[in-house]
C-alpha cells in the first residue's frame, strides 16, 4: 500500500488503477520508461498494467510478473480487432488512467471516446527537443483536448506543449530509474581490457551523434591504445548504420570499438564498464544517463536537453558542447589518467540519481499531478 503525504493530508492511492500504453517493447527511452512505470507502480496501487500495441521486444522480459501485460499486435491504425482488445482490457480491469507514451496517444483517446470514464495521460518523450521548431503538432493538437494531463521529460518539451497543445495541465516530470529493473541475467561479456572500457548506451540514430564519437575514439586510441569503446543499442540496419560501420573500418577502429546491438542485460554491461559517455546532438532526459549514475560510473556528456540539470560540471560529471572534439578528448583523457577523479565523479552522480531520479522521488509528484493536487 502506498500512502503519500501532501500538505499535511495523507492521500491513499491503493485503489488507483493505471495502464501504460506503448507502441513497442524495443529498447528506447520511452519504452524503458513505460516498463519502469508499470513495474514501479505495481506494489503501490491496486492495478498496474502495460500494453504494447504494435511490436514486442527484449524489454518484455523486464516486466514484473505482477504487472498485467497484453500485446495487441496492431497491424495498422484501423485494426478494429486490436482496438476492441484494448478497450476490453480497460473495462475488464476497471482502468482509471491510460498513461500513453509517445505516439500511443491516438488509440488512448479513441478508447476514451467510447469509454468516457477513463482519463488519458500523455507522456512526451520526444528526443529531438533541440529542434522543436521542426516539430509539427498536427493531429496531436486536436487529440490533446482529451488529455487530462501532459507530462514532458524536459522543460523545453513542457513549454512546447503549453504553447502548441490544448491541455490545461502540462508538467515536467523527470525520467527515473529502478535499479532492480535493470538487473538481468548476465549474458554479455564485453571485449577489451577490464577497467579500460568506455560505454555508450544509444540506439544507432542520427541524433545520438555516433560520428562525433568516432572522431573522439580516433584520438583516444592513439594516446591510449589499450582503452576500448563499447556501443550498446539497436542497429536499424539502415543507411546511418551502414555509413557508421564503413567509417569504423576506414579509421581502422575495429580492434578498439565494438558494436553489440540490442542488449537486455544493461546492469551487467555497466558493471563491466569504466566510463559512460553521451555524445548526442539532442536529448530529452536520457535514461542512459540515469543508468550510468545508479551504477556509479563517471560520465562525460554533451550539454543537451535536461542533462545540464543533472550533471554539475566537475562535481558529478563533465559537460562538453556538442561537436567540441578537443574538449571531449581532453576531458576523457583526464578521466582515463585519474582514477580518483573517476571514483569521485561517479560516486557524486550516484547520489544525485538516488536522491532525485528514482521511482519513489518521482511518484510523489506523479500521483499529485494525475489527481489534480
């Protein structure tokens, strides 16, 4: 039972019934957060569910057994069978809130139109928050009339929703990490030497700026040939991926830089890692940073999204401007050479994450917002 104290009044949420709605369970920030919410709420409320609409994936294995899970296997936006399966699920389990992540808002609203008592909470995980001028509100603007709340993973997205959408309740709600959720069966063995591994958790997408990483790696392996880079994330087998692999070969980095693709055992991987990095051009609030932090890794990151609100330069991490190769290389060199600094920065970041970006810290605000307090 979860009891939350607000303004001296104890509010009991043991009867609350919430389902998370997400398009797929492939590894990604929105997908990880949908699973985190479902798992984290499972011992705090009466009913916690999770529905994947279009595709399953490796994150399915991380869903706690107490979470009611369903897969719609939606073929298209007009899949009547899948829609009624979703609606039936909500009615059967007396769902009060559909917490729709990213593009899954469409069907959440359709359920509300046919089952009015349910409330729709939309969670915006948009990753290109540095380029919001290019984002179209389109259908989202119309559907937002039916949202009871909008949550955004950074302040830029919060302002965008306030200005572009039609919902009175828009709030910044940070991502969070549940340490138990990222503990998985240990199966991945990283290549390279122990205590000399640099890890990047990022799907192979342009916004993650892997070509910037290659320039960094090219400089680092010349100075420190026994250090290695380990890239964990989905390979979409597209042009970006092809060009990236070609560049790795051209730079002769194949003995110091390794691509692993999608992996489930993130905790096991991070325990084998020495330094965590983020090279993105744009971010919301990357779950990767929270995972680095909860494992006590020292971090170097670009100054995008909410990252500067988490990392205080030279206190619990190091910040570098996007595409500043010289600064990134010099900062990484410093960490490589100074083990005491690595321990200090990693320990300080762990404290930051534990205090502000775990489930209990975020859920107090979450319950207050969805209940209109």
